[in-house]
C-alpha cells in the first residue's frame, strides 16, 4: 500500500504527535534536543524530519521504542545519525530474532529515564500485552503517556495479539490495570494507532478487551 500522509497534532507547548502511516509518533521538545517515541516505517523518515522542522530546528537525540514491530521501529536505522535508541530487552531480543533493522544499542528490563534539557521522559515495562516487550512512555511534565499498540483508540479497533512476539491475551488487561493504577500523573493518552484521547478511553478499551476475551 502507498504511504499515508503525515499530520502534526499539538498536545502541549512542548509536545507534538505525528500521525499517519504507521504508529503514532510523539515528539517532545527540550532545550537540548528532541525525544521521540517510535519512528514509523523507514520510508517515512524524511517526511518525519520535515514535519518536525515545522515546529523545531533541534535534532532528535533519543528514540524510545514501544515495541518491536516495523511500523514503530522502521526508522531506527536512519535515526542513528543523530539519536540513541532505547527499547525493552524483550523488544530488542524480538528484533534480533526477527532480523529487523535498527536494533537498539540500549535496553532496559523494568524502567528507565531520559533526562534532557531539564525534562524527563520515562519508559516502563508493566507486563505482557501486545508483545512481551511493550514499553509505556511517560512525558512527565506534559502529563501524557504513549502506550504503543497496547492500546488502540478507535472504538472498533481489534487488538492484535502477536504470539510470535510473546503476547498474552490473559495478561494484557492486567497490564493495562497496572498502567491505570500507576502513580504517574497523566490525563492524555497517545495510542499506538488512532486519535489522541484521555485516560478514561484507555480504561474503556481494557473493559472491551476483557469482555471479548472472557466471551471467547
């Protein structure tokens, strides 16, 4: 299929989301450079940088991958020109096993933080869901999280349980429970795909998923 056009949505003064053609891509602006979460397909790289130029001239310094799928990590290899890339250990291992390009040089097991320009972005592993290496990204001062494909915001979106990457339909809703019950202070949720929504929408997705799974 042909690439979809990319669009920029502003969430806060220092936080934007690039939507379209692959997973949603938050861009966090700091005084010392940009921190992004995921980088879509490789084919989107040049357009991603062009969209970023519309609101910042600073380089991308860090990429936090939410999981291993190519519509979220495809741009990793090209991002290495300016950025360091970080993912959960399981997501990195999945990329190695599946021979995907742009394998991160830095991996974490539970939680890590990037501190840049006086701002902090956290990445935390709450448990298995869409894969066995899904990280949730927390933009602390922007009160926003990025869930990757642990959450899809379209009301009719069906969750993809990627067993080849260690997913769990049983644990998935428990993992979302942990995200909802965490001490993180957030009200905006950027899903892996679909429009930017609120915390209540994440809870509603969990309820729909649990109902579907229990009926099965």
